[in-house]
């Protein structure tokens, strides 16, 4: 069977406009293996036979909503595009709304390019039961790829595949009242547990179908059950037709031909179904009437069994167990979902994804808004699911290096390609460094050998021509041919000796591939501005017996807190959600005043505060000002204190260089890019002390690593609130050498950095309003949480 390569043009709007702020405008895909072991031959004989089906059709994909589900409607337009050369891989091109609208302009500037290609010639391979961590820098398109998989916009994903998706953020228009089942039914008072069960079981849709069939079955007209049955079956056929139509439009070649044949056959079935709906009762025979009435009753019974109390009770029990693990108390589960904050909404969405029976589970930053207990519980839960009879394939994007250790494999999105690695992130980084060193040594040795052979060939050729020695000339030409044809990689990907008929399939110019050393990716460096001189000594921040309650007769949220932060100190605050960490920080930054006790600050203190809701704050600004860029935002806030070049330099050091800072609106930036923008808003002031509340949320692992190193070496003070254990160990405990042992020097008040700067390092735990020191630092708190997780899971 010949290998097939497809090229498609697709524009996905609707929900992408809100969730991703961009369009998937074109992609092509090649699979040599589908999920669940479905294999396709890729070659015939020793050489692969390739086939390209060029098309001049561009498909617009618009979102429509119906029956409680999201659908994609494809409509063909005759829009010519450039011919695609042979492609063996997945290609995704992302285009902003502004760019798409100006695509027909006669003159297009560089800033109005046709789009950003995030994948080219990539292969997507997901195996049953494996747990994948998708890693890549911010803005490389990880969330876009996950969304494309979940919506089955990638041809080749079987239509029957059940996919559950947790998105990194769920931005919904204020006018959108269909974001949840409760909103769809006009009832915003559903409790958290009801909302989770409804979304996981599609109870809203099932109840609508039950009501429709019940009205038909209970009607006095004997033909009503038949009409209700036929209408419901016709509605399902239309949905199936829509999916088949999308599949046919996204395919080409032999599979496209088969898909279009199936589409034509299904169109005839739908047309016949519509005719049956309009069939007069006089034309329905008594035998048909009896059979279809019984079929309607059977279908009604089947639908009712899906929402029967005993079944829903089991699902609700499982949902309560999941919600408890994610930090919901019994009282909070019973509260209306509409009254919850964004963080609790995300946890409810995570519970919904975990509750569903699915083949592929996609989690985009699932640890956002989870405390350490919830993170450890989720790790253990995914491990337990993997040990089941039919474990789903799991794809995770997370900035938490300790959390993604639960994954068995890595998918690395880099340079518009997808590469795979079996193992964890630390092992991958080590192996990549070792392989690069090995390739460099091999290439250096071959270059030396090549130079020696070239010199010898030149001498032989010169001597042969001088003496008219044809044998020597022939020998020199033979050696030159060998030099041109046989130099390069001498081993295959497994490290074995290269075999031409097995390892070098297809047409190649030489018998060896060139030794290709991947170019050095621009490293992520974050440079923090040095704090200005305080002129006279003293503590930067201090709390003395600080207590706080929100209402006069309510219990104290924090009680009798004593804390001192001096220049160069590294203070870590750990605790579960609701322990009072945010209240403590608000007292330190003087957003609230303590009910009892006092707060003192250095008179010359410059404080930088990163809130855990900083990204949402910038998103709201971007929503109000759709054209505002990161450069424009900082220029307005700095108000002349820095010139444009200095502002660009600051943004560039934080990973927002060039046109990304000046041309892309903040409403189009990814979560990680928004974090960088917020950090720039803090750093330009040259603060003496940084208070960071969950700063690693949304950042990629390389930026987290760079920020970890920068904060550990910075001369100012850092007070860190984070559930990222790896980050906390590095910044507060100073454990930069051994990332995995969980140790560090959290039990010593003073240590020395490489630059001989004295540090006071303390990790505190906040529990029940009381703050106590953890003598063994992060390791001690992690051990306590692991014990609690074991109790929750009944291990």
C-alpha cells in the first residue's frame, strides 16, 4: 500500500477566537500509527512510494452550538493556495484575526505576515495507556496542538475516539450564556457536584431527549411515538452527517475518496430519514406502527437508564471523591458553581475531565490553582488510573517538573517538530547533552579525516597529471567518490552499524547522512536589576503579632504572625489553599491592615508584588483595549522613566523580543508571555524585595529554570509562595546542584552563595492561621502531604 501524504487548509474560528485568540489556518498530517495500535504500511519494498494530492480548496470551519454540544461546520470555498510539496507530517499555521482580515490586501507588511507556522513535517504518535508530557517554550503552540487534537481537527483521529480536555484557561465572553449546563438550562444555582456530574455525563442532552420522546410516547395520537422516534433519529443522523462531512473535507487521496463515498451514502440515508419524518400517518402501516412504537419505548427506557438514580449515585460518589482530592470540602461542593472564583471553576473543570470515561485525557496546566496536597493527589490518581484494565492515553502540559515525573514519555515541541523520548525531563536533558557532545566529537574526527583524505587526493591527482599516470588519477577519483559518498553517520538511530537497505530507505544523494548537530537554541536568561542602595540598614518588612479577621465576629484567618524579611533573605511560605497565605501577603503589601499587631516597612523600600491573579488582570486590560501591546502597556506605566530602547531591552531579556512586544496585542499573548509582561512591570522599578505568589504558573520549564537561577543569585530579598517543590527548593533552599533529592539547606539560617553573599533561608508552613518553621524545608511538607494523600486514596 503506498504511503499517503495529505495537505489541507482549515480555518477554525469561534471558540479559538476566545480561548486561543488565533486561527488554525492550515495543516497537513501524516500518521504511521494511530492510537490504539491501528497500523498503516509506509513502504513497499526498499523504497517508500509517496503520493501527493494537491487541492485548490480552502475550508472555513465555523463553530455552531446545538443540543448542548459544540460542533464544527465545514464549508468549502474556491480559494487557491500555493502548491504543497511532499509533506510527511503535521503542519499547523496559526493566524491572528487581524492578519486573516488583511490577507487579501495587495501589499502586506512584514508585521502583517500570513501567519505563524507552529508545526511543520511533524509526526504525532500517541500509544494506548501511555502518559505523555508535552514540553516546549511558551508561544510554541502547545495549547493550540492540544485543542486541535481534542476537537479532532487533525484527520486520522477516529471519530469514535473519546477525548476529554482541560484547557489552561477558559475565557468566556460576558454575553456567552452557554458556557455550562446550568447556564444553558437557565439555572445558575446548580451546585458544584451537580455541575460536575452533569458535564461528565451529558445529562442535560439526555434529559432533553427523554422529554422529547416521552411527549411523543404519552401523546394520545398513535402516530406521535413514531414521529418522535424518527425526529430524534434524524437529529442524530444530521450530527453524524456533519462529522462525516468534516472528515471527507479534511481528507484527500485514497482515504479521501473512501470518505467521500461514505459521505454520499450517508447523505442519501439522511434524505430518506427526512422523507420518513414527513410521511403522512395514513401511509404508515399497522406493522410499521407497532414496531417503531416499541422501538421508541425501548429507546426511552435506554435513555432513562442512563440517568437513573442508582447509576448517577455511583457517578456522584466518584465525583465527590475526586473533588475531595482536589481540595473541595463538603460545604463547598454544595455551593452554587456560579458563586465560585476562577480557581475553583478550573478545579471543577479538572474534576469533570477526570470523571469522564475517555480514551485520551488531555490536561493543559492541571496544577494551576492546586495546592501541594492536590498536586500530589493528582499524581497518585493518574498512577492508579494507569494501573486499571483500560487506562486512557494521557497528555499533560505542566510547568511543574516534579509533577510531570508521573509521565512515562516526553513529546518535545521544538523548531516546529515533535520528537519523542521515553523517560523523564532530567534524563532527556542529560541524554541530549551527551548526544550533542558525541556528535561534535564524531564530526570533528571526520572533518580531520576528510581534510587528510582531501590533501592526499589532491597530491595524487597532481602527481598523476604531472607524470601522466592514469592509474594514480583513477585511484584519486575513486577515493574522491568515496569521500563524497561514504562520509557521514556510520550508525543508525539505535547505535548499530548503518545498513543501507534498512536504515536509509528512499532516494538519497549519498550513501551516508550528514552528521547534523542541532543548532544551539537561544538560552533563556533572566537578569534581575540590582536593587538601589538603602543608605541605612534595617529590615525591609516585619510583622509583629499580626492577626486578621474579615468580619468582627468571624474567626481569625491569621493569628499572631511574627515575620522579619531582611535584605538578601529567602523566605518560603507553604500551606494548603485557605490556610491564609493570600491574607498574609495582603498585610505585607499593605492592601489590608491587621486586626491586631503591626506591620513595619523600611522607609526607602521598593516592593515588587506578583499576584497569583496577575495574568487575569492583564487579560482584562487586553480585553478592554484589544490593540494594546506589551510595549504600549509598559510605556504608558513607566511614563518617561525609561526610553523605548530600554523598555524593549527589558522585555527582550524576559522573552518578549522585537515584534512580539510591539506588534502582538496582549490579548493574543499566551499565559507564559503574560507572566513575562507582568514581571517586566515589576522589574523596571528595581525593587529591594520581591513577593511572588505562584509566579511559575503558565511559564515553560526553561523559563522557570532561568527564573529559579536568577532569583537564587539576586541581591534583594525574596518571599516566595509556591506549590512548585522544585522551584521552592532552588530559590529558597538554594538547592541548585541536586534537583531531585528534596534536600537543601532549609534547616540553616545562614549559608553562603558562590558570590559570598550571606543568605537567611527559612521555609514556613501556614496552618490554621499559625505559622511554624519547617526544619527540613520542602521535604518535610511534602512528606506530610503524601501521608494525607494515602489516607484520601485509602492506600
